[in-house]
C-alpha cells in the first residue's frame, strides 16, 4: 500500500513539474487563479448590490471613485464585475460537472457493452450533436424558466455529446486489453470492470476535456444571458453585457460598460483553454514527444 502511495505521489509531482514548465499551462493557471480568488473573496472587496440604484451619475466614465465607471443605473461597474465572477465561474464549474458525468457514463457504457447498447446511445448522442445548440438551449431555457439553476441544467444537458464520443473511443481500445480479459476470467462483473479498470484509464482524457468544456460552459452562460434568458437577479458577466446592450452603451460611447465584463469573459475562457491544451500535451504521449 505504501509503495502504491509513493508511486502515485511521484507521478503527481512529475505531472505538476511538467505543468509548471509548460508556459501555456502556467499562464492559464495564473489567469484562472486570479479570477477564482476574486470569485471567492468578491463580497469582501465590494458592497455592490444589484438590486439597488447607484448614487453616481448614469454611464459615468472611469474616475478614481469608480475605476471602471458606472452602469445605466449609476452603479459601480467594478463591483458588478467582481460579483459577476462568482456567478459566471460557478455556472461554468457546475454545468461542466453535469456534462462530464453524463458524457462519461454514456461513453463508457456505449464503448464497453457495444452492439445494441452502443447503437442506441450513439444515435442519442448524434441527435444532440446534430441539433443546433443555441436554439435548443433557448427553447429549453424558455420552457424551464430563466433561473440560474435552470441555465446550469440546460448547459450541462446540451454539452455532453462531445465527451461521450471521446470516452467511447478510448473505452473501445481499453476493453480489448489483456488485463480486462483477466478481470473477466476471475469473475469480475461488468460494473466492477468499468469502475475499477475502464474509468481510471479514461480519466486523464476526461480531466483534460473537462477544462475545455468549462470554457464552453462559461461562454454558453454569457450567450444565454446576453440574449435575455439569464437570471435577472444575479449579476453575471452575461447579464451585464445584456443590460449594456439594452441601455445603448455602445452608441452612447460608454465603452467601459461593455469592455469590462467582455474582457473578463475572454480572459477566463483563454485561461481555461491554455490549461486544457497544456494538459493535452502532457497527457498525450504523441504530443509530449513532439
């Protein structure tokens, strides 16, 4: 047991060392870490209340009192950006967990059982892949209601097919290996094999894909909120962009109202993307040799 722990610790240390030496991954970790800290300690940094009117002038440009200017209700844009970090990142993480869970279960079951189960699950996956994502998400959000948890559920429910395809492909390869045959020969049931042998071997691929799906989830929440399907009681970056567009900030020259939340979305997505590509390079032997 101690030997297993030492091997696991050694592999973890090697992985972290390789990740830190990867410039793209290191940069992405710094960007994402910065916004995660803002999301955690946001309420301590500002007294912004999305339900109250501001005390400053409407759409006032940046000043020392309001470093990022004010919005269409006279509220501090910086305060909205700080609180919006928590909502946007939370939506990204939770909806990604839902997507990864559904995609992993479907992918492993489809690849391992094959035949009718594979055909049924892959045709279901194809249906979600063929349907245009945005109209589907808009329809589901309209039916369920524009609340934060409904948006999380919709994003998680519509973003799993890509993961299922990737996991299925890897499962088809792993289930033909000798250690799977040995597990069957000693009487291991299918659930035990999938849990103890298939899942650990596809987990690095799932882990790397999770980071990229998180970026897509945050973009999805921003898109839905911008189109008016977001939760009006929560100050996410997408809702800030929605209100900026409705108030005519672009035509009035209030660039700060649009630029602040938009730049935050771009930076967070860029951080997730950098980390995802770094994980892919580290965990993919072919890319690692290159």
